[in-house]
């Protein structure tokens, strides 16, 4: 199987990224892997190509660190992408929002053309275009979502703040990694106007109800084709716990990871979102769950698989690649 991973830029990838874990596993299972940066696509005479870095199975890499070293030392070569079995979109649009605002949208357009030519592209590029910000969650069952407003109007935020007993979360509509996420309460409400203005400089502002359970962190819960990823009765999930006065549960913001307890209520929420995820072609996603609410559906580049495997002690990446190979084989059989 030939798998191309579309990322932001190779030099920004790390050994503990989920993409790296998946790519190494695919390599070790005998598949050819290719890395494509957002600026690497090429079009000529109705063919979609890219300047790729490739790693072949006979290179026999044994660690994510060695994979990173080899990739960075490998020269790019131009390849037609229509021969790929899978093009896996694993980039974060927010990382290029300021310095390269054209990058993510252009990559999705190239990916959509590949999809039209019959290449398996995951997650579906047309659906990703519609899910380019956190409004995507609002298309799901209301019972699984926190109360939310989206606005650039300060008066709207004030009204919502009062409705929620002066306790809300503010964050950018288009954001990731826990950046610019603020807890506003009666003790710091004097900062509300300044906070709204700061977030609104880059677009719309999300206001969400604060869930008390958030003080205990959140659960990153992985789904594959709408189903929980399960091995030996253990789910691909990890509990992320923020440290000190930090309100964000993102690992690269300092959160610690521990085993997650998967409740029947969480699995019921998955039941409520499964059909839409499958219909939208959201093949591999990560849910951020607090209490009985899904705070976010990560559809571009859900992370924390490395930490999940370390905590749970199961090879979820192997299962993910196996299922993907089965999907490719099924498509080839027609």
C-alpha cells in the first residue's frame, strides 16, 4: 500500500506526533510512505502530482526518531499522486493561518481533485472544507454539545456571560492546540472586553458554557470510521489533566495523561454522532469530551495517539493501519 501523508511542513513534524506514529507503523508493516507538505503540490496536464519525500519498506526504520531523521535527509522527488492508494490529510490549518493563509485551502483543492480521480483521500476533503472551524460541531445533536454562541459583537458576549451566571469559556472560532482559550468569571470580568477584542482580531469568537467537570481535564477519544477503536476490551482514549491554574487540557500546553474511564454516557454520545461522521467521510477523528458533552471534534490532525498507546499499552496504530489496508483492498475489489 502506498500512503501519502499531507502535513504542514516536514521540519515542523516531531517524533511524538500522531502522524509520525502512524507513518512508522505503516512502514514497519511493509507499506510505502510518502510525506507531502502543503506547498509541495503540482498540477500539469490534468495530473495531480507533488514533490514528495518517500520512505520505502527496505529502509527498515525502527523508531519515530529515525523516521524523522531519514525524512529530513531525503530529497524531494516529483511523483504523480493518482497512483497512491491513500492520501491522508494530516495537517493543521491553523498553523499556517497567518504566515501562509493560502496553504490549507489550496491543499484541500488538490485533494478534492484527487478524490474525483478515484484516489482514497481521508478525511474527505470536501467535508474538511466545511469543517474548517469549530462550527462543525454545531451540526450534531444538540444534546451532546455545550451551550455555545459565535459572534464578533461584544454585547452578545456580555448577554451570554450573564445568562451563564458569569462563567464562560472564550476561544477563537478557528483555532487549535488550546491557543487563546480563556476562562472568564466574575473575578476577572474586567478583562472581558479586552479578551473579546483580542480574539476577534483574527475572526469570530466562540463563547461556551463552562462545565464543572472541565476542572478534572478531558478525554481524547479516537474513532475510526465512526466506531471506537478497541483492542482487548481497551479503548483508544486518554484522560488529559491540566496542571496548576492552567485551564487547557492539551498535552503540548503541559497537561499530563492518565488512563481514561469510558462511561456508557460517552459511548451513547458516539452513537449519536456516528452516522454523520461516516456520511461526511470523517474516517479518523479525535473527540474532546468533558462530562456528558463533546467539546470538540478534531477532524484534521487529532493528536495524542502516542500518549494513548503508552498509557493503554495497546498497539492502536497497527490496528488503524490494518483497517485502512482492508478499506483499500475492498475498494480495489470494486
